[in-house]
């Protein structure tokens, strides 16, 4: 990541959080859920574009504060991708986890565009031994 960006600890404001998720192609939770959840991370970082002050990237980790850590909300605006922002965000989160809980179990659910990034940071697929699952409620 070059000097035109600054990495900061903390979650972005809710409006930025929702915009980042939407514009990066992630699902957008209802605003009420985002308001409750965005500040509830174990660790979070955001990336600010220095020239505009715009929040252009983010990532968070949630945890039981002992053994399990889950990386989520990895998002970079399309106009700012391929500049090392995702690498910087993930490296910062992993450094915090490693400092607090060396050898902890760290996982994530990665969409195909992020697979190379995650592999560069040591993540491997868990299937067929384990498979990520999610609950789907009837609408």
C-alpha cells in the first residue's frame, strides 16, 4: 500500500461500512444490524484515501478472545483495488491476532475474488475435512 493511503485502527462509520460492502460486491445488511454490529469487532481496521478523506477499505475480526478468530468484512472499493490495500488490512488484523493469541485458530469465508489474497497470508481450504455452512431462514 503506498503513501496515498493511511491504515487506521477501528471500524468505519456505519454509512461508510454499508457503502464499502455494497460497492465491493458484498451483501448489505439492514442498517439496524450494521449499527449494532459494526462496533462489536474484536479488532477492526479501515483504510483512508489521504487526498479525499474517503474510507476505501476495511476488515474486521471477531473472537472468543482466546482460541477462535474469524476474519470478516474484508472490502476494498473497486477503484482502489490492486494497490495492496487488502494485503495491508489482512496483515494488520493477523498481526493483532498473533500478538494476542499466538497459534490461534483463524478462519474466514472467502469469495473467489479474495482467494489469492487469503492464500498469500497462509489460508487454505478446509474441505473436504470441514465445510463452511450457514443458516438460511425462510423469508
